[in-house]
């Protein structure tokens, strides 16, 4: 076989390897994902985005149009994830830059359902993130300290912990503790400071990845939780993350996420490397 084509990109420094697979034949094993995302023995990334027709995805959810391009998203540990807001932005920009979609508004498929996206002339991207549902309360622990949080479902599970402790002071090198009864499949944990009116700062530990420079669904969950704690159901806020800044809107109908999408480089994976890392 020829080398496997790839593109490297990031959304607010949450970085991804994009693998075009228009025929739906790429054998994307957990081992290959782990190797690709390894920053010493692979390309290095927080996750992998396979670009594949929905009709070729055996576990595509019901209701996703077979004709859409599907974002087959994998975490760095090889696990399958439902949704990734930063990944969607990179995915959408890739489609436009390669002529698979036209600038402006279009729809893609994800495991969280169909998502509308708008690629703007400056190549920022707005994503319709769907509903952000507050589903309860729980707590996360860091170094023995408990941080009360709001559980939010954005197509994947989040626990948003608003705190007066500066988020930059937290040690997120290890996964925060969480209640496995509330989150049996793991959880993305956000720690949030309120900076001022409609301005938040966030750090995140993502399940299956570790701390990342940004998390798109996490910023949406953060704004939804912030509004909930303020007794509001709709609003708009900027969220500063280590990798940059995004803008989030939340209301009764759904949510949007707007931010940059950067394509860094492209090339081919060595054929022998691909074969050696298949198992």
C-alpha cells in the first residue's frame, strides 16, 4: 500500500491528526491511534479525526444522513468518543480547504448526531453544538480537595467545577477523582474561574487524554453550568483556555461554539510505520 495521507491541525491548541478515508477502508485500530497521538513515537495529538462517509460507519447513530461526511473521533488512548467541539472546527475547515465542502454553512455527522457548521471567510468556524443539558450535581477531587460541580451532557459527559482557587494553580497531571456511579464511562472535568461579566477562564482534564490546551464541548458545558448557577437558561460568554479563546452561546434551543481552526501541515505516514503499529 502507499503511505497513509494525514493532515495535522488544532483548534485553540487542542490538536488532532486528520485521516482522510473517503472509501471507508482505513483500519484505524486502537493501537494505531495511540501510536499516532504519542508525541515521542508518532505525530503527537490529543485525538484522531477520520474523514469518512456516514454510510461507511457501522456505529453511526440513527438519524444521521448517509450522504454526510462523518467525523469518526478517537481519543488519544484509542477509545471512541461521541463529540469534540474543537475537532469539529478542524474537521470542517479540512473539508472546505480540500473542496469536500463549500465555505459557509453545511452539516456533518458525529456520534452525537448531525452538527451544523459555518466556516467563515477568516476561517474561524461556528459549530451548532446541540443541547447542553444540566443533569445533576457531583464533585471532583484534586490532591484530596473536593470541588463541587455541575454535571452537564453535551453529547458527552462533563463535570464543571466553578472555583475561587486560581485554575492555573491546580495540578491536573493526574485524572481528578470522580464518582463512578454518576459517571460510569468516565468524565471530562472542567475547573472554572469567573473573570468578569460574561468572561470565564477554564482548564480541563479530558477522559482518555489528560489535560488538554482546550476542549470545545467543555467550554459549552462550562457556560451552561455558569448560567445554571446564576439562575439563567440563556447567555453568551467568552471562555479563555490555555490555547486561546472561544465564544459560546447557550439557550433553550441549543448552543454554539465559535473559534479558530488551524491546519498546520500534511503528508504521508510511512507504510512500514503504519503496518508496525497496527496491533
